[in-house]
């Protein structure tokens, strides 16, 4: 460009590109706007001509960060990478085959609505993908019901195990009020406000910790704005529903809704009956975000760790939990092991 003494452009020739974050998304992924500008001065014109075109491209969050965190599978009782099933609707027969191992087998397969759980592919890697239609949630109303529940049972229950999986949300993911993520459980595997002891709930629906323990669960959960918590049902809780144990990394909450792959790992170690020495830990991308060492999971040796509840749904049980827009969560590399997986 040529400027006069006042700073006005008297001549300009060239082409340049400027990039800026896009306010929109492409196929559910974060995107970047590329402003392509050309400028030149024609003869006998006092003002340069400028042409501009904006091209929006999806950011590459599909594979570049997917394998940054290596997973140790040398002692795995289960290792599901979703590369055996064909791309398309994930069928129960395919799931039973893919989740079969020497350590256990798939015992439950619930997907609502039908066809909303698929095997997808990007950069030669296959993964599990759940689409959540707007307005649907974990409901007893068949018209509104939207959930995934895969239940995998150990052949031999264990007293201590590590469980990990990779997870990614779509770029336009709506966390709404929150939803459930996978986790381990034992005994009756209480969820949905079920009692964790043999004592009935109080008249106000509260859990009675004075009864004998009958089960526990330790699934993950995302909450409003996408922050993550462990959501454990244990015999000591006094509330009907599980408490939130917020993930904390260097004094800050940990979030799921950035459109990138992350790895979540949890560790459960059963308590000695009669003692509060059970352990519940969690790691986010290999960094410790939860460390509980005083947990009561059981009162006797009738159960330990026996099940993976692979849950993925919004809720809660009413429409206030439903997303306002279609949203998506991807899963990959589900590992259950006697050794640490990501750290």
C-alpha cells in the first residue's frame, strides 16, 4: 500500500488472508473463518478496490490430540477400541462380540431412540458416537426417552480396578443441566435414587446410612456448563441422590465441552468391611482430579467390583434436563485394568 502524508491510501495491490474464530460451527465442530482479501488500484481511480470472501473451515479436533495420552493395556481385563464393528448403527450382536473378553461379557444393551448409537470413523479411527436429539432425555415416556446403557459384568469380581475411556463432545454440545457418563459399580449397582442400604428411604425420600450396605456405583457426570463430577452412590450418603464430587485441577473445575478428545480414568478400591478405608480416585488426561480415601462401599464380603455401567444420557428424569439443540458425545478406547491406565 502507498500512503499520502495524511495517512490516506493512494495505491494498493495485494492479497492477504486473516483468520479468526468463527461464531458458527461446521458439522458440530468448532470452526475458523478465513477472510481472503484482494486489493488493487485501477487507473484513473482515486480509491483502491477491495474484494473479500470468507471461507469457514472446521477445526481439526478429530484426530490430532486423540493419541497424545498413551493408555496402558498390558493388564487389561477389557479393551474395546470399536474397530471391529462396521461403520453405521451399532447393533447389540456387534456389541456383544466386541465387548467379549476373558474377563467378562456384555449383559445389557439399551439404546433409545433406536439408531442413535453408531460406529463413526475419522482419520482411519473408528469410535462410538451417541447423538442426543433436542428435547429428549432419560425418560419413562417412550416418545421422549433418550439414553444408552451398556452393562458389562466381570466373571470374577475384583477388590480394586482402574477404568478409563476417551470422550469428546460435539463443538455445539449443549450441556443443559447435566447427564451421566460411564463408571463402575457393585452389589445392586444403585442408580436413579435407589437406596444403597437395606433400610427403606425416609418419608422424605432420604437414604438411611444406618442400614446394611447392599451396593454402590461410581459413574461420572457432566453438569451445567459442562463441568465434570464423580457421582457416587455409597451407603454413607444421607441424600436420595448421589452427591457431586467435583473434579479439581489446580484449583479449577474441569470441563468436557471443548470439542476435543479427553481421557477420563477412575480407580475404585473396596473398603475393609467395618472400616471407612475405601478409595475413589479420578484422572483427567492423566492428571489427578479427585482423591477420596475414606469411602464405605460395603459392610461385608458379599460383593465388590463386578460391573461396568456404560451410561450416556441427559438426566434427571424430567424435561428440564433435555438439551435445547441436537448434541453428540463420542467414546473410544474403553479399558478396565488391574494396573493404572493413563498415569
